[in-house]
């Protein structure tokens, strides 16, 4: 399929041919997208929440009262969770929330996410993304004229230094190199903006051989 290419000033810059294997999937698998998003969000969780267990509580371990003859239940420590100041039962501990997801599923999800943007008309191809000066106000005005208010911009192998500096303070505008392309950021952005260099790298990465 063909898509028009534009420049940052809105002028036309020709056409580009997109691979159907990467950008032309018509039956979008929502279940695969959901699995991949859950995998991404689980991996980014810190897992550092923790409570004191009974062996870490500094309260005394001395027997509270004699075993028999008090008329009360038998207890041997004030560290038990039912007492004020005791430890919490089955509380959170430091752990890794991540889980494994096959590489082929992750690659398939990325192709489905890219195809979903093409299908909804929210994929935009630009020639290059670079500016002469790192001026946030100027770039915000430029992106506003293009209607990019919540966009993910994949700039190519490397992000232009001035463009990255100018864009990093604009809300809801994310600029990433090719290596940062991911399903979660694609789906949460209203517009996906790819440079011609980014498209070449994506199609080379997800060739028909790897897709199979």
C-alpha cells in the first residue's frame, strides 16, 4: 500500500510503499495486543513494596502469659498478626512481577499495532524530523498546525538532538528512536508518526522470514 509523505511544514514530499506483512494486517487481534501490553506493564512494576514478617519484627518473643489457667487462648509471642504492633499476615514482599512472553508473540503484536494505526488512518509518514534550534514554543506551534496533540514520533536510528530537546517538554508528545518502538506507546498515542528511515528499519526487522 502507498501512503503520502509530508514534511514538518505540512508540504508534500512524495509517497512511500508500505509492506503488507507489517502494515497491512486487516484482522487485528485484540487478544494479542492485550497480552503484550500486560507483559510490558508487568515488567515495569518495581515490586519493591514490602512489610515486616514475624522474623523481622523487633517486638519481644517472650511468652505473654502461662500456657494454662488464664481462661484465654494460648499465645507464645506478641509478634503474631492479631496483636497491635504485630506483623502482617501474608503481606507483600519484594518480587518481580514480570512474566515471559514468546518473542514471536511480541513481534506479531507490534505488527498488529502498526496495522491498527494504518487501518484507523492515524499513521503519518514524514520525511525527517529535525529542527535548526531547540525551541519548544516553535515546535509546539508546528505540531499544533499539523494536529499532533498526542503523538508518538519514531525518528529513525537516532533522534535529532535539537528536535529531542525541543519536544521533551511538550505534553503528550513522545519522541523515540527505532529501538524504542513498542506496542503500549503505539496504542496510547492518537497519532503514530514514522520517518522514512524508521519505516525502512521496521520493515527490515519484521521481514517475511521472521514473521513466519
